[in-house]
């Protein structure tokens, strides 16, 4: 895309104002100097009205190294604080639209003030007619239209990233975000995901999943059992034995569904799990769940074995199963550098804190070298399935670091693999 076409799109999506002419000039300046801070702040100012999905987009971007310059990621993530809650009268109107004019007859009590707010909706505490406490997630209005507009903005940002000289092709990344943003506003789809995870953990007392109330749920209202628990921040102050138990359960809750059934909870945000006083786990928010192909799961197993045994032919096959194309020796070495960092704690057969080698500082150093090498190869395209897998690994690593857990991560992973052998 040439410069003139790019700026025409930029103006069209943002209203064609004089301010966007200034923004375009700042883009040219940022491209020339490499200083993206001022430009990223202007982006936030222009996109401030597109609040909901951009929060999710910011979380996605933060998980994938160098998909956008860091100031843009921070700027998008900052939009989360800007989403205002729906007022009581508006909540009533929304409930009438979902459950009919006599919606209040389905509840003994309904608190019109939300106790939690998310990017797509807000959550209210209620009681059913028998007095059981419920959590009702009510979607913000017109989310489909907002997502469409936000995706247009995101496409501009990704185009900008590639023009500035980013190391990655972004089309597959865009397609993955697009798929899961639209799935997240389909609460019937989320209800099905919850049922899948309930079946997976049906006989496991260490992992709890909320239960959906079908007759009080629609496309835009999801009513579930209310789940109690402590936050990651709170539980990180517990004694080591409890933090270790919590980390072990969290590890199992995330990776057992993947290697047993091919399902991955794709949103490792700290607000999406709670801890009991004994360190058991409650999983929340099932809008972003991915079903992986058997070939991709086989690739993750094969990559682990290849790194463990240092067999290059297995590495090549693993990357091919993941969907990487045109693999040269140099590209394999570059991908393996990043894979070795991510898999590092799983390859070390001893009890240790995960942060010993896996931490933000080390990750930035590895990412810096990987991205430098990728630029030498020319832009590569990340396979779509790789994106959520990487996001989950980074998010879980951050949780284990926060918990300051000391476990034998190698044995935990080996147990999961051996409990679910390849067919």
C-alpha cells in the first residue's frame, strides 16, 4: 500500500478531520525518528470512543512480542480505564430486551450496580427465586458495530506497524483477533464453552467452573452461578505451600484441557481465575476458547521432545506441524531461540521458581535478538494457532512469577503428557 492510500484510509476511518492531517504528519515523523510515543498518545485520543473491544485488542497485543511498538500497546491497554458502566435505568432497559417486560419476575433480587466490568459487558449480582446467588453478565449495546469499527482501526495500526518496519506479517494475527472478538460477543457460544470445561473438570475437586442458567441466558445476557475466591494479587501474599498448590492447580487447569481434548482457555488475564483458601482454582470468562487441531497439539509435544533431546529433524517437523512455512536453517535457529526460552522451565528437571530464567527482563533480551534475526530473514507470518498458544504461555508465566511458586515444572508437564498419550 502506498503512502497516499494509507493516509486516505486513515482519514476515512477517523472522520477526515484536520486533526488527522496532523496525525498523519506525526506518523511520518515517528517513522523517520523511531519515536512513537507522541503518535501513540494521539492514537488513543482519536480512538477513545472505541472502548470495549480495544481493551481486548490491547491485551492481545501485549502478549505478542513486537506486533506493535510498545508505546502503542501501552496506549491501547490504557483504554480499559475509560469504559463507563451502564446506569441502572439503562440496565433495566437491556434486561427487558433480553428477558421480556417482566424480567424482574425471574429474580428474587437484582443489583443494578455492577460488581465487575469487562471489555464487552458488565457483571451484576442477583438472586434467583430460591435465593441462590447468581452472576449476570450483561453485554454493552451495539458491540457488533463497535467491533467492526475497532477492527478497521486495528487494521490501520497493523499496516502502520508493517510500514515502519516490523518483523512480522500481521494478516493472520488480525484474522485471529477478528474471529475471537466476534465469538466473545456471542454469549450462547460462551455458554457452550463453559459446558465443555465443566465436562472436562466434572470429577476434579481442585478446579471449579461456573454453571450456566439457561432460561436466564440469551445471546447478550449470560447468567451463571456466582463464584467466590481470592484474586491473584491477594493470593500472592499467602505462605509458599499454598502458593505452590495454587500454581500447580492453575498449571493443570490451563494445560490439561489442551493436551487431553485440544481446548485452550485463550485469555490468561489475572481477572479470569480465583483461588480458594486451599489453593483450588475457579476459572472464569470462557469467551475466548480455541479448539486446536490434532496436528498442532502433536507439534507442541514434538517441539518439547526435540528441545529435550536436541534433535534438529524433530524441530523442523514440529514447526511444520505448527504451520510455519519456508523454513531455512537460520529461521529454525531463530524460532528455537524463542521456543527454548518459553519451554525452558519445562526442560529443567528440578524444583525452582519459574522466574529463575523466565522473567520479563530475560524475555525482552531474547525477544530483541529474535526480532533482529527475523528482520534479517524478511517478514514471517505467524500461524494463527500459534498466537493464542503463545499468549497463554506468556500469561501463565506471569501468573506463576506473581505467585513466586517453586515447583518442578518439568515433572508437572511430563505428568500431563503421559496422562494423555498421543493416540
